[in-house]
C-alpha cells in the first residue's frame, strides 16, 4: 500500500502520516514535505525516486508523471488497467493527502503579477481531481481539518464508501473554488470584465446560521475572498449570533448610510429604509432617523457612517434594537452598549461593489451593482429648485435608490418624513408615504419627493401640490413626461430629471 503526501500547510499532517506508516503504507512525498516528515522520524520516499525524474523548473513540475497519476487513476477492477500497470511498472497509490499553494493569501499581500502567478498551483489540483475521480479505490484528503478523523477511521478500519464519496465531493469543491478564485482575481488584476460563456464565483463558508429567512429554512453565510469589506466581513463585537435576516437588513443599511459624507443614520426594517437622516453628530442623525418612523424603528437595524460616541450609545440603549452597525465606536460607547446583552453590535468599515446575484428557477440572474446616483441633473420645470431643495432632493433620491420598488421618499432638511415602498402603483406608494408622515406629525409644506422611476401620470404631482410638497426628483423617460412637467409648472413645483432609474426588486 502506498500513500502520497504533498502539502503546503504541514501542521497536523504528521499524525496522519504516522498512522499510515503504522498501518503499513509506504509514504511518498515531494521534497519539502519529505524533509518535514523525515525530520520527525518518518521513513519517506521522495517522488523522484518513484519517477526516476528530478523536480524541474524550480519545482513547477514534480508530480505530473505517469508513475504518479497512473498509480492514482488505475482501476483495480479493470483487468486491462492492472495488466498495463504491471507491464509499465506502475504501482498503485491508495491514499493522497494534498493541499494547495496559498494563492488567496498571496493575493492579499499584493504581490507583483509574475510573483503571484508562481502561487497558482497546477500539480496539486491535478492530484486532488485524479484522486477524487477514482474515489472507489483512492482515498483523497485535501482539508487539514479531516486529518484526525480520517486517521482514526483508518486505525479502526471503519472508513466507508460514503466517507470516500464525502471526501471526493469535498475535493472537487475545493478545486472548483480555487479555480474560480484565480479566474476572478486575474480578471480584476488584468481589468477584464467581460461575461464569458462559462463563469464561476468563489464562495467561502464563514459559518452556518441558526436558520434562513424563516425557521424552517437552513441558512449559511459565505464570503467572497475578493471582497475585503462588506457585512460578510464585519466584526461582531457583542450580542447573540447574527441571523440571516439580520445580515440582509444590515447590508441594506450599510450600503445606504455610506452614500453620505455628512454624519448619517439609517434605520432599516425588512430590508427597506424606514428612517434616514443627516446630522451634525451621530446622536442628531439617529434622533432624526428614529423620529421619521418611531414605530418601524422598534426592533430595527441601525447603521452609521461615523464613529458612535458615548452620547449616541446612551440614546441607542433607550429602545429595543436588533443590530447597530458602524465603522468605529468610542470605548465608552461600547461599554454602554454592552449593557444591552442581546443587542448585536457590528463593526464594518464599509462595502465594495461587485456582482449582484439573484436566484431564479433553473438558474441565476447576474448584474453589475447599482453604483450610479444619476447620469445627469436636469431642471425641466420653469421654476428651478432652491439651494435647500437641491440638497433635500439629492438626499431623498439616494434613499429612494435603496427602497423596494415602487418607491417614493418624502424628505425635508436632511430627514425622511415618509417612505412608501413595494406597492404595485407609484401613486399608492406616495399615498403611503404621505399617510406615514402625517401619522407622525410631520408638516409636508416645503418637503421634496423622490421617485426611483419615472412618474407615469400627473396624479402624483397633483397630490404633492395638495400636500405642500415643493420639488420632485425622478428619472424621467415616460411617454407622458410633458404632461408631468406641465403639471409641475401649473402648481409651481420644481422638477428634476436624473436620467437614471433605480428599480429594486
């Protein structure tokens, strides 16, 4: 019996190698692994003693040889394979223990292009795939976390065919991830953003979640190794485990709050902003955001784009919240927040744009993330907006971009007054936003309205005018744009076309 061990990460492999040797396996290793095991008292035969061919090109070629791959791929239930192996002097390899060059780690180090390419493993994936393909006879171990239980099962002679299948699938998953990582990393490095006919996206398991969107659904959190920022890479400073829905809501809040440079606070409920505000301090921003919709704020997710200070932390502990997300916290603020044991406190430095992926039956939809706020800013009404209205229109349009379509946002003085989301008609979203604003006592005179898509009829303009709303921002592009513009002029409203819509489903 023969075992091939060739690993970059050597920690823990000694125990498995000793078990194999005690069970009568001959150990075959590449040069660095052979040296490591020999220094620890194991008897090892180097690969070149098997192949009768030296490692060449600085170790680039060492295991790519018929005596190695033939030993792995030969089928002991096929007579012709056994005959050829005997004729050619190929001895079977029964166990393969391999892990891969650290391309992912070296990528983070920012190596120069030629240096980085030296960490693209060729022989390792070939060995793993060959072993996984022939799992009926060959045992493949590619994850150091499996060394101990595999060694124990080998000692107990309890390793099953199901165990082999599990390890084979795990091996193919690793090589698929590795190749997807390299492909996407090099596309970024070389500036190639074309959609090829065959694509793969690397996903790395962070942890299993308590459940998915509902308790009867299983859920997991994966990270993308090419994105260093974002909610999946955030640090949980306190509180119970983040749930599937917590991550979804925190991501929405994080993406919206970082649209603003001035201190901002966003409160999200069910993946929609329910209150957003700017302030001179995090405390002022939070109070204004909470005031925008105190009912929905209860049990919500709160995000800041600035450091949370002691004063703000005290305010946060005065109500029930699920999650607080911010880039920084004062030490005293963390001390205060820790008095709310179930409050989840997250440190996240922001997010990076990548691909937006949605599951549909039978496949996936993939698109670029929506990074644009507007392509142009065109005053199409007779009256131009005032300086204050322009600031509020910009603010409201950014918030509207993160609300589910059809969405309408009413705002004034850097604060949302009412948000209508997810209705099947835009005018219904406007009515919902107005009703919410009135319920919480807001005066809509002088407020502005933002719509993430064009207004198809003048009815929304007429309603805005009745409520004292003085300016509207929307993408434009309707066949009734002239009708909508005329309505604004009739009522003396300022109207801005952005040329950019923001459907969000």
